[in-house]
C-alpha cells in the first residue's frame, strides 16, 4: 500500500478528525467540514461530493424536526406536559423520579433531548425545593431518561437518523419510523428500572439547599419556560406534532419524511406558534453541518478502500465467522466508548460507514450492526460531557465527574448486555 494512496490519505484524515472530535479543540462542525474539504483537495472525492451532504434530504429532515421540537418548548406545551405528569406521580422521592423519567423519555422520543432536559429542569428543581427533596437525586435521572427516550423513534435522536441515512445511501432497506422502538423501548425500560432500583442508591445524598434550588430555577426559567404560553398555540403545536409523527409512522411513499417534517414546521410558523426568527434559532446548526461534513467522508471511506482496510482489521480480530453476539458487543463498546467523550452524532457518523464495511466483509445483516452503533451512541451516561443533557444538569445537581462514572458506567454495561442479546434476535444475522 502506497503511503499517499487514497486509502492512506482517508485514514490519516479520519484519524486527525477523531482526535479533534474527542478533544473538541475546534468546533465539531468545523472538524467535519474541514475533513471533507481536505479529502476533496487531495482528490479522494470530487469537488461536487465535498458538499453533497448539504443536499442530502436528511439535512432537511433534521431542520424540520428541530423547528417542531422548538415550538413545543416556546409554546409551553412541553412544560405543561411535564408539570402535569409530575403532579400525577406526586412529590415522593420514587414517585417523582419515575414521573420525571417517564415524561422525559416520551418527550425526547419526538423532540430534542437537550430541549426536553432544559424544559423540565426548572420544573423538577422547583418541586424538589417545595417538597424539600434533593435536586441531586432527580436531575441525573432526568438527563439519562431524555437520552434513552430518543432511541425509540427515527427522529428521537440524530444517531438514529444518521443510521437510516447510511443504510439508504448504500441502497440498503432503512428502518421504519417505529422500528427503533423494538430495541429502544426495552433499553428505556431497563434504564428506568436501573435508576429506580440501583441508580438511586448510587446518587449523591446531599443536594442543593432550597434557596440555591430556587435561584437556579430562576436562572433557567428564561430558556426553559414558555415565552408564549397560549392554550390555542399549545393545541395547534400538539396536533401538528401528532399529525407529523402519524404520517411518518405510516411510511407513505408519497410523503417522504423530510417533506412531512418541513410541512409541520411551516404550519407552526404560519399559525404563529413560533416566529420565523425562533424557528431559525431552534435549528441545531452544529448537527446539520456535522452530518453534511461526515457524509462525504463516508463516501471517501467507501471509494478509497479505507473502510475495507478497517473492516478487515476488525474481522481479523474477531475471526471470519464471529458470533453475532460478540460482534454486536464489540461494536457497542466501540461506539459507547467514543460517545462518552464526543458528540453522539459524531460517534455515529464516524462508525456507521465502517460498520457497513464490516457487515459486508463477514456477510451479516447490516441492520444489526448499524443498530448496535446507533443505540450505543445514545448511551453517554458515564461522563458529564458525553451529551448536552448531562452537562445541563451538572451544576444544577451539584454533581462531580465521578458521580456520572459511579451511576452511569454500570448503566452503560447493562444496556450493552441488553443490546448484545436482543439486537441479533430482532435483526437476525
């Protein structure tokens, strides 16, 4: 293999990108787009392919769902749902924990897990203050449940959408909207049960004082509480979300997912549920450009043969006919390990194309290996920097780094066992 062969160049660029993804020395989106540009300048991919990711329909799907999710928080719908559910389950320690996790998981299955956490955090802090409960015992479960809930639908979290886009780009049958729920629901239920039975014993016992909790509630109120609390707007937003999710779930060929998402976003802007400016601000441009930058890198991995080299190395380690359970476990460990220190979107974008090469190399179901990576990318529980919800509750819950390790690491291991057992059964090799 020549030193400056396309495959070598691609691997070098990928290695440098991985370092920047982990360290975040420069913004994630800049890393992704720079990698694509370098590969274009080196001739590994064509100039047209460098920015082909921006023309990908998945970018439009991302944007549309970001706007719909933002409208839920701006109209007060998310906060109203959260407060109602918490009232139903009461203010007892375990009842509150269950209610908070349930509403966070459901909301994040169709909207941003970061937005869900930000919206519910002041509600939880205020209730804990009133009931004289420790905020530290409820904010980490909130963040973890928001991360788990996103695994239940196609649009629940960017790694799921990336997984589908990777399959579709390689002419492989993608997952249906609710197909993720086959593994997402068990993963979420196991996570909630763990936090109720084991995690609650590992959470810090000492929380914030009542005055600190109220101060933090006020601090986050502007970002998390409704700015336009209006029953009519809440109703329109709720009905729009229901219609979008229903049409997506029906998988009607005449209505592609991206068209449905953007139509829903347009309805919410035209109806005044969210302003045009708020819609633009609600789009997570980091995710958009991260995805757009990684799609050309995926093309380079395939065209240059670099993906095949990596796949061959993994296959040599696993053997020609590895156990499906062993393969899923190895891929889960790789994806979950990366996502503790880098964006889950970046982890999935980095590994999904490689997983396809591995699947082709040993002749197994691409759906199974892709799903292992996608779910693992959402299991960022062992560090406060693995996912934005973890970071959001860090200061408010008065947590230390080791609190995440102590509570989150066993949960990651537990979810690995669940996925390694169930995924090969649901999507047979």
